[in-house]
C-alpha cells in the first residue's frame, strides 16, 4: 500500500529519511476509494477496526465490511439528498458508525465536520450557521439531542437529523435501521460529482483564547500527510493493532484512528467509554494485545499512578504522546514501570505531526523532538529573526518552497484570520519553544500562556514539570494572574494525589520544592487546590478557563 504513495519507504538513517522522504500525491486522491476500498479488495478478511465499550460489547470489522457499510451509508445519505460539497456534522463519540459515516462522506465528496457531543445549543447554532451544516448525525443517548433540537430552530441550513442509538425521536431519522435497508454497492462518482484534490473533505472547529472557534479546512490529500504520523512517529506495524485515545469529535481521532494506520495496513482499536478509568483502560490494552499506543499526558499521568505490574502489557511495542508537552517525571515513571520510552510528537489541527522523536532517536524527556521532513520549520524572535540555541521564540513553518502535504488550506470562509497567522509564506503556529545544541525542540507554551512577571518570561510547562515531581501533585496547571506591580504572578492550580490534603503547610512545601527544582523566580506565589482541572474532551488542560476565572 505505502509503495503507491511514497517515493521511498525504507531509509538507512535519519539523515537519509530527512533528505529523501517524499509523498507521491495521485490526481483526484480519495482515501475512501484509494485506500479503504483497495484494502477491501486486496485483503478483504483482514481486521480493520476492533471496537469495544465499557459495557462489555465487542465488534470486529474487516476491510470488506468497512466497504460494505460505507457503501450502504453513502447510498443512504445520497437518497436523503446529501451530495458533493454538503456539510455534515458528526457527533458520534467513539461509536463505530463514525467510520461508516466519514468514509461515506468522502465517497460522496461531502464535507465531514466532526464535533464533540459536549456542545451547548449556543455552540451548535454558531457552528451550524458558520459551516452551513445540512445534516447532523449524532448519538442519541444523552442530552446532545435536546441541544441539537434547540439549535435547529436558529439553524436555517440544517435539514436532516440522523440518530444513532437505542432511542430515536419522532422527527429524527433512525440511522442504523434506515442505513441497513440501503443497497451495498456504491459506484465512484464521475464528472462533476467526482472529488478533486483541492476539494474540502474535512472541517474542524478549533478554539483559540478569544473569539469564536476557527474552522480549519482540509482537502482530500490530507490523509497522505498522516503517513508521517503513523509510520514514522507512532511506528505502527502492518497487521498490528493501534490504540489512540481520542474522541471522534477532535482531529486527534483521524491522526490515530483512521488515515495513517490503514495506509500502513495496521488495524485500529477503539475503546468506547463514557468515564475514563485507568484500570479499565489497562485491562483493555492487556486483553486485546494492543501493539502501539498514543495518548495525551493526562492519560499517562493516571496510568503511572496504577500498579502497572498487575497488567500484562507485553504486547505493547511502542508508545507515543502528544496533545501537550510531556513532563519528564511522567516519562521516567512510565519507563521504569514498562521499559517503554515515550516518544513525543507535536502538531496542530491545522497540521499533521510536524515535530517528533522518531524511532532511532534517543528521546530527551520533555522535548518534542526534531522537525520532520516536508516541514520547513524554525523558531523566530519578535523581529522575525531566527533564534539562537537556547533562545525562546515562536515556532513557524516556511511555505515559500512547498506547502507540506497534510497542512490545512486556511480557515474556512475567513480570509482575515488565515492572513493573521499565515502571510508572506510563513505560518505562525502561536506556540513558543526553544531548541538545544542537538536540534531538539522544547515547548514553552502557547504565546498566550507565557507569563510575564517582573520582567521575566515564564513558560508554564517548566513550572508544571517541577510540581509534578512532588508526590502530592497528581495534576496541575500554571497560569498568570494580573498583578499591579509585577504585571503578572505565577499561579498553580493543583489536583492532589490520593492521601494528601490541602493545607497552608503543603502550599509552602510545594513553593519551596519549585524554588529548588527550577529558578526561584518561577515559583507559584498563588496556589489553589481543586478537585479537577478544566479540560477539553481530548484531555488538554484549558488554562484559558482558569485565566478567565481569575480576571472576573
């Protein structure tokens, strides 16, 4: 499979990889036909998707079955009036129907708009109107249905509501029952209905620190960018079984649950749960013999608090981490317990993986790794000049020579926002970092997260890492609080580990700990103990929510 899309797929060294990696982009590439259906033809009985939930249900789908159900879904949606260019919102959590739907939408040339089920009516109204959503396909067994119905009244483009679940409301279509009645052969469209490489295949809403979410627009070549993600970062293997912990509403799902994995002919594992339980996740990994694993730091922080010797993790060959920077303490404890080195990666909804620690590289705990081929990356200062070794600046991507395969086309219907971050052939990521003498990149924080206190610039990650070395700290978030004299002061919002209680004595102990581990001026002058941190459904800490609360 990969031979069709890579000029060369075996490299003798990292230097060879950097110099000679090149993706071959066919004309009118469509992942659903040119990868998924081709696998169904060549390897019909091979496992494509293994799904289980926290209620004990399990299903295994072969590549032939994925073609069967995606063809049925394409015929069904087509009969309802969904056609090329129509925007369809998918709010399917971790349900296996998501894979039927996204492949079917690709086949139709429609625009898939994955979304989280946690959206409020206000969120939905904005998204429905911003993207001209024509249909929504959603899980019906929670309050999201009520939210969609409320939003529908103020969403003039929304024509169809399709429900997946046991209870379907009267004015909703029953997706499963009606899809099953559709025919199972769907011919690839031709002429004006055929997709082209520049057509929009995906829209992701991504939130910033201010204003409404932006709509990240990806074209039909986007899946090929995830060859880097799966083969060269996640190190997935042909006939392996890969688990990425992610809800389908977020871009991380297609990073780890579809495109690159199937391009590498690796099966995808999906664990469908409502409430995260590290014990249950470890049991699932053990029982199903997962071979490669990807999760955000939040997940690993909970895993290392379990007794990992109780689980058979011998099938695990490779583990990667992304979503937020990796705290060295987490790396060290996981390595000590499992012998597996966590290999970090960096990217955005707008990109694929762009910086990573690859097989053959020695990981430096806390470092993202090095820029990957296809991405012309540097760190620049406020004047646009390249930063010296050890100097903090913003990560940028130069696109004057070539736009990386898998990089977004811009923000949908918003040229001004696109120009804000991507102009003069330079894309400004908004992420601050520095690089060391070996070329490894080290994350500092979002430009908005960097704290300026008494003339010092303080990145939250270093202070968080220092705090996590203390046994009392399970999770923490560092933010800046406005201060009349210092500009800002450092605040730590902390979730305590089992067996510890909040007290002034513990606050002082933690402050002194940070002073010893890192530069004394970085210590948190304010500490707040909380039961949980605000997070996205993908596990990223929402520091913006903490900052908002502190400025009210």
